[in-house]
C-alpha cells in the first residue's frame, strides 16, 4: 500500500517538473522582447534594459528557470511585466475564485448525474428514460459557454431574477455554476448509466436476486460500488476539462478568476503571469489525477490486496 502511494507521488512530482520545463521553454520560444512589449514601442532603451534587469530576463535561461521554480515553492510567483507589481496575492485570490467555481460545478454535476444515471440504467426504455437520455445527449453536444449565454438571456435579461455577471454573492454564482454543471452532468449521466447497466447484468447480481434480494438492495450495496471505478476515472478527466471550460465561462460572466487573468496576460504579453497561471492549472490537473489514482485503492479492494 505504501509502495503504491509512493509510486503515485513520484510520478506526480516527475510530471510536475516536466510540465514546468515545457511551459518555460515554450513561452521563451515566443518571438519578441517581453520587456519592450510591456513598456510599449515608445519606451527608451534604458527603460527596457532596467525592466529586463529587474525581471531577471538578462540571466541565462537555466538560471531564470530555477529562479522561477524556486519562487513557486516559496510562494513567490514573480513580478507582472504589465504592471510591474507582485502577482502572488492576485494569483492566489483568482485561484480561489476559479477553484470555488470548478468544485461547486462538479459537486452539482455529480448530485444530478448519479440519480439520473441510475434511473436511466433501470428505465432506459420508459418514457422518462427516453426523455432523460435525450436531454443528456443534447447536453453533451451543446458547449458550456452557449449554455451560459442562453441562461443569461432567460434568467437575467428576460426574467431579471439573477445578475448577468460579476462575482461575490451566491446569486452571482448560480448562472456560471449552472452553465458548467449542466454540460458535465449530461456527460456523467451517460457514464453512470452505462456503468450501472453493465454491473446489473453480471452474475453476482443475478445470484443475489435469485437468493431473494431486492433490486434496490443489490443496486445500492454492490452494483453502485463496483460501478464507481469507471465513474471516478471519468470524473477525474471531466474535472480537468472543467478547468479549461471555466476559462471561457469566466470571460462570459466577467468572473475575476484564473481564466480571465490568463487571457488578459496573454493579450498583454505578460510572460511571468502567463507561465505562473498555466503552471497552477497544470498542477491542479495533476493533483486531480493523483487523487483519482489513490481513490482506486480505496474503492476497489482488489487493488488494495495487490498493493
């Protein structure tokens, strides 16, 4: 068990290190002088040289890389090339907003998808099952930003029930969370239904039913637990994609999260901010994958015995 956990942690560290190196190299490959871009075309050579020295851009690339990585470990995320100010406090504040949006959307998605998936697995040919399956299929096709625009048009513009943009109160979170959750719930509903349907057709379920157990008993005591493994895998993948989807949703609803910060930094050619935000997004994705791998060991006793 300990060896398995250590192996997952080692892989996490190696992937994190590799991702940081790739991000650093790719951003340095972009043409142009970041300091001159930040100061504008009318900046003097002396001002460009001063900013280059202050940001450490005149150092060798290996030194810049290790300074950046070392700063990340110590909570120093660098200096913004656009504003010339420390970005640590801003990044952490924006990360908290994005994390709250993403995790809330995933929690709502699971709360909707699990019961609907079980219902769809049991009654796929009933009128209700056909409706649920059709709505799930439509939800998979429609992108989250289009759902967000439709929700704003209905609940903000036409009905006036909810604010169309901003962040700071539960009312502001309803529409962006719903925009992300509806699409994710549609995807997860299909996976939950497929996993439960597969488990309900196995021999141990038929044996339990032959021994007099009710359909609800075998479903909730055995089938759901075994169906959780593929669902956990999909949840991990979808949670990572949810971070990418949140970038667009934050722009649609004017939410001050990492997505908005990243797009603004790209537009300003703010190299330090771009590489830091990208690294945080990659780190979050890798943490999700690590949690999913460790969750396998908890959920599946066969994996625990092998470990």
